């Protein structure tokens, strides 16, 4: 497969100007490096939102983005994820976990343990302890039995980044594949070796890269781009006013995105002609409707 970059929205709501800006950046990174550009609909939690997914794809096309294969839908690849969980289980690299989020938050942790890291509650249970937890009736999640506590990835905008790797969830208790599993499996299946997305997901990259390494996949190059914030300094959302393409109009949206990146351009092709990743802003863009 040819190397590729991608944009992978979840169809939970219409894309806003921040999502569109990230999509443009993913397209610019891919096209400027001779990669294919792919779109993936991450609908594992939103399988009934086909109408939203269609609007998202229409909006991406309206701002001039092109992709090199039909968009894939995660909901079509359940067998792909199950096969990987089965493989890791066969290698002794998973365990079942009956903990709720409250259990994990309230569990005692070792000194200096990273905030939010799984404390290992169910990792090494005896057969009797496993049977006791199974008797509660709570469906177990499947967690990775990690052999490391951290992993380093390459960040095109900031250099190397080392982050926490814990026994993260591969498949939730309701049977749905976890994001950290699905994104790794899909990127490998589609030949994605360049991952451009919001920098709020940078901390998940070491977990994903570690899982990919366990599965024999090359580690992608990451380019975590700054988020778009509202005037309160919080992550932009559709409730923040005129933020969707339908509200802004295509021309206005492109002008705003180009200006936020320091370009005097009216199309993504014109932005591509100017694109220099080393000159990209490193700080969030604060968007004020109107």
C-alpha cells in the first residue's frame, strides 16, 4: 500500500470550524509529502448517525478536500478488531477487567503513579478472585497486559514525546472495540503512516504506537496540531455560535482557516502552494464567531 495520511471524524455532530481546520491540515501534510489522503468514519459509538456522516463528508468535499479511496466506516470492521484481540489473548497479552470507572478512580496507587493510569486491579487475580468478580454480572472489559510503562513517539511539530503506557482497554465491557485498538488496527490496514490530529490526543499516541509495535506495525509519524478554542479558552464546540460550514459558508470558512495558519489563500490548493509545516502556529487558535 502507498503511504497515507488521514482524517477520521466521529459522526457525533456536524463538523465545526476547528474540525475542518484539522482536516485541512491533515490534507496539507499528506499532499505535501506525496502521500495518499484517506477519510475514515469512526462510528463505533455512533452507528445510527449515517445522516451526520454524510454531511461531514459533504462538508469536507465542499472545502476542496479530495481523498484517494472511498471512505471506510469502522462499524464494518468488527471482525478485524476481534481478530487482533484474539491474537493478543492467544499470546497471553490480555486480561479481563470488571472494574468500573469509579473503582479505578478510587483504587490505591503506587507512589508517583501517573494520574488516570490503570492501577492494575484485575491484572493478576487468582482464579477464585476472577470467579468472584465474574459473579457480579458486570461484563468484563479486555485490557492489554502491557510490558512497558512508557513509550516514545516522533512528533513532527515538537520533536520526540514520551508518554504513559498502562494496561489500557482493548474491548469495552459492552463488546465495542476501544478507540486505542480500532485506530491502530485501521491505520495499519489502510497504510496510514502519518497521523495529523488535534494535540489533545497526543497523550494517547504512545499507547497506540506501543500496541502497533506489538502487532508488528511500523510506528507512524505524528503531527499533533493545536486545537481551536472558544473565547472562554475552552475547546470549540458546535454550541459556540456560528461554527459549522452551513452557518459560515464555504468561502468564509476557507478564509478563516487560511488566516489562522498565516496564509492569504482562498482555497486548499493555494494553501498547499504555501504550506511549510515548520512555520505552523504552535499555539491554539481562538475563534470568535462574527
